[in-house]
């Protein structure tokens, strides 16, 4: 591969905006998959006991919904890599301080608000738990490492672990791109990330506590989708990418099929550690490729993707509130539909209010530090 272009050009700060609206639609789809996984039981026996057809398929689909996290991670790695490489091409360097300020303004306000909510909830509901060690770990952006080893807290803000993982990636990746002069080196680093995840999962299984979250939430075990996003950004850089509709549909079905198979066989063992997690990342990549380059992105889905950070952070809190209001979990289909729709609606309301009145002011500040502007606020 050749060298990245390093000479500054006449492009002025912020004049070239990089924004792919179809990826906002994909962000919402990733959130919705996670929402489904948190609302539908992933156990075949649950459906069989109620004589619901395709019990195994429904359980696998519910489990596969959790893989929306991998799609989130892949999207983040792709976009961050693409934006940093564009900045390097246009201005001859990556302005690390500005990058970290942008990340802080985008991620930290809602993230730390979530930690505050998690810490306060146990004061009004003893069923909620977020002990001081978790508060400290999440404040230090390492909450996922603690939960992987000590277990997840009983908190409606549990999904924050993924933000910890992403922030760890953001800490080192810009420096890697800044010091790298050849795209082939980035591909080698991505390969090392894949290998690290494989070895990390095996070592965690060998020496760590035997639990599902051990691999699912530990950074060294979850680098596959991040590496896939980086590789995609490097290989597709400055190339026109436009699959035909049948190819897109084929990628989407293949990605969904891989997720369903992985959901069916999901387990905490050596075989799944070696083959299952890479398969999940592959499924996320196929789904990502199926959407990349779509010319027309529906406006409602674009908006929902724009507020997807809030949707993800607040959805378990919304489900918690709705469960309390309903007097407990639903025990029949009618109550389940009401509970599910109410939870989704309240999640939307929370995310819209959060974006409009809490996140947007920070995002407008973030624009001032953008060398390559992305989605408008």
C-alpha cells in the first residue's frame, strides 16, 4: 500500500464535511437489536412452555440482538478511522488535543450522567445496586473490566460498560494513526488486534471466573469488531463503494444468518471463544456492508440514529420505569405488548429530551474543534 497523503492543502478548517446518513440508520438498527435482546427471553424453554412455534429460532434471535453491540463498535472504529485519516490527509497531521476534546464533549456528559443515575437509584430502590467500586471503575473508564471479572451490577444503567470499552479504544487509536505513515501498518495493527482477542479469550477462560460477562465485556476479548471497522475504513478509503441491490440483500441476509447461528450456539467455552466471536464480528461487518453507500436514507431513521446514543444509554432505565409502573413483569401477551411498546416509547422520549436539551449544547461546542466536520448537530 502507498503512503498516506501528508501535505497540507488549501482546504480550510471544516469546509469538507464527511457524513454518511445511511450509517445513522444502521446505528438505530444496532440499538433496536439490543433493545429486542433485553425484552425477549433468550431461552428456548420459555417459548416451548407457552407452545409458541419456532421456539429455538426466537431464542436465537433474542440472543443475536445483543450482537448489535458489535455493530456499534464496528461503526465507531470505521468512522473514527475515516475521520482521522481525512484530517491527516488534509492538514498533514492529527490534532490529538482537539480529537480528545471532541470525544469528551460527545461522550462524557451523557456517560457521567448515566453513572450519577446508577449511583442514586439504589437510594430509592434497594433492588438496584451500583456499589462504590463500580462507581470508581466507571468513572475511570474501566467499568467493563470490573464487570467482566466481578459480574455486572444490578443496575438499569448497566449498558454503560460498552462506553467504557469504546473510550479505551479512543485513548490509543488516534496516536497509532498519528504515528503511522503507511496504510499497510494499520492493517498489521488490526491483525494484531484480532490475534489479541483470540488469545485474550483463551487466557480469560483458562484463568478467569467462568461467567458469560467474562468474555462479553472484557476489552481484550472484544477487539474483533473494532479491528473489522478499522480494516474496512483503510481498504475502502477513497474508493467508490456501491453494491447492487441484490448484493446488498445477500450481505444483509448472510449477516443476519451468521448472527442467528452464533446466537443459537452462544456459550462460554473454547470453541465459541475461537470461532463464535469472530463470526459475530463477521455478521456485523456483512450488515454494515449491506448499508454502506445507500443513496437514500429515510429521514426518520436518520434522526433516530442521531439520538441513538441516548436510546442506548436510557433504554434499560425506561424499561425499569415501565416495569415499576406496570406493577411488575408482564405475564400474558397483552400485558407484554403494552409493556414492550411503553418501554420503547419512553426510551424515545428520554433520548429526544436528552439530545435536545442536554447533549446538543455540548455537540455545538464540539464543532469548534472539528478539523473534518461530520454530521451536523
